[in-house]
C-alpha cells in the first residue's frame, strides 16, 4: 500500500514538474512574441565552413539588404565573430560585398548540433539538438523573419511558435528516399556502416528509424512560409516530404560565373592540371579521386606529360583535419605525392588563379544536391568530370545546344577514363566542350540567384 502511494505521489510530482516546465516555456515564448524585432535573423551556426552553403548565406544577406535597406540583418553563429570579420570574410572567401556588416548573435551551445555529440542516432540527435540551439537563438533575439540557411528544419516549428515568418534555403533533405533505398539494398557508405549493411535485422531497424525521422522531418518542414531549394533533385524530395509544393521554389545557388567567365579558355597543358574544390568531408569522396588519379598515372605512356591534381578545400573540425592528413598519406603510399597538391582555406582570388590554369575539374560526391563547384569549373573553362547522380546529372552537366558540356562518372575506372580522355583531346576539342560548358554555367549566375531569391521572399515580406 505504501509503495503504491509513493508511486502515485512520484507520478504527480513528475507531472507537476513537466507542466511547470511547459508553462515556463510558454511564458518565454509569449514574452518573446510580444518583443519581436523587425529584423531578419539568419540561423547559420557555422559561418566559417567555407562551402557553398556559406556562400548562399552571404548572398541571401546581400539580397535582403538590397531589397529592404532599412531592415537589420542578424547572424546566429557559434563562431567567435564580429560584424566586421563576417563582412570581410564574405568578400575574401566568396567575393560577396555586403551593403553593411550584419549584426552577430553568438550561440554558446553549438555542441548540441555537432556530429561528435551523437555517436549513435546521429541524425535525430543533431535534428533535436538544433531545436535546443534555436531556443537559445530565439530567446536572445526574436526576429520578424527567421531564415534558415543551413538545413535545420526541426527549428521551424519553434520559430513559428515564437511568431516568426519562417523562410529557408534547403541544400539537401536531411532524410531522403535514396538514403532509405541504400539501407534496403544494404549498401555500405559513410552514412551506413558495414555492421548495419551486413545485418538484415539491423537494416530493418534502421529503415523503421528512417521512416519515423522522415515523418517528423515532413511535419517540421511544413511550417516554412516559403522554402527555397537549390536543384530539381532537392525539390522533388522536399515536395514529397514536406507536401507544400505551392510554397516551394527552386532557386539555383549563386555561382560567381561573371568573374570566372573572364578567364581565358585557352590554357597550358604542360602539365595538364586537374582541380578538385570541396570541403574535406567524407561524402566528398576525395579518396576515390586519388585512386582514379593514381590509375591514370599507371596508364601513362613514358613520353606523356605527367598531370597535376590540385585539391582545394577547408576543414570544419579536427575530424576533417585528420581526414586531410590521411589523404596526404594515401598519396605518399600510392607514389603520387609529387603529383598532388593540397590547398587549405585558400582565399577566393587564389582559387580563381588555380581555376584559370586547370583543364578539368573533379567532383565525386554521390547525390550532390546541386554542385556549385561543378558550375564554377564550367564557368572558368575547366571541363567538369562529375558524379553521375542528382544535381550534376539533372541540372548542370547536360548538353547545351546539342554540344557536350563535360563528363559523368560513378567509379574509379570511370573517372580515370574521363581524365585520360581529356588529356588525349586536341585543343580544339577541349575548347569546344569548354565553350559549351561556360554557356551552360551562365544559367546559374549570382545575378540570377538574386532575382529568384527576391521574388521568392517578396510575398512573405509583403504580408
């Protein structure tokens, strides 16, 4: 009897604590709703990742500043940054000159979205962790317009509760049918390890986990007042998951085609230089490119010019640093150390110089949502060799006026064959492909991004 009473009392106490917590949260939300600032807040916890997502952030900020000059822009970031340092970074790394420096809202709990915090169930952990991080952000500053430019869809319901208009730019879905298909087929990849791929029951469990996550992701995404997506592939997945096609707009990411198109299509092929621009992350498949390049070196005739491979990228954390070291060691093991160069955190002007000397650009990520680097290769006159999937296949490396614009590959042999093909081309053949690729790239200019972005957000800002 006494035990039963204790259980009842404990249950009542727990219920009281939960109710009190919910009441306090509701009071905080209501207080912040009433103190909303007429401003645009950009949720972008990593403002130093150096990738295409960061470039979208700065171009989005500039677009808002141009369209609404009296609206203050704030950046929610976990980096130690100042308005001046962010503004300078936008210029130095991406060539984006903001009208004025954005204000900074410093986030102290970024660990909640870090991959290392969740050794298991990483996606759901990071997704729910983003809600806690956005709670910190919205308590510090509640803007009228909440922009997510990093893909944290689980933050949208919270921003909506705080009374914000929710706008997002989605580079790729957190969960997709392609990911589920790989688990069903038991394919081992960076996001599906050998242990799970090798077990029927673990694979079935992961499919159920993915289905639950997909349902939650769909509910969260549907809270967006407007959702911009970066490619046909991403739009197809977001339409299926979020079910808000009337609020989903395809806005190709900003590619600096004007600066790169000023580069000469004619360039030295002694030695032929191949460039690969991507963050040093596992999904970018740098190791595959190194293996393909090593295979090319083996196939070379004795009198053939020895090509150069130049990797350009940035590291987000210690894991990426370790990965970069491993890639360098791999080159040494394959005896191509002298043929491969690594450039970390290169300034934009130096990247342009490298692009101007490359005959081709490599890209190897499976299901790359878009592929800004592929467009930049094409604009710069470097013939692209991209992975035969998603954005590159559907939107970018397609014929222009009946002319080939590049090559698509999916394995080591395919990449090696494409590299050899380009090396054996006559200058006239390469120039014809490069010219067609450059024309195709003009469809993805920064100017086009600004026009489409402003058109997409205008209905939300005007209501």
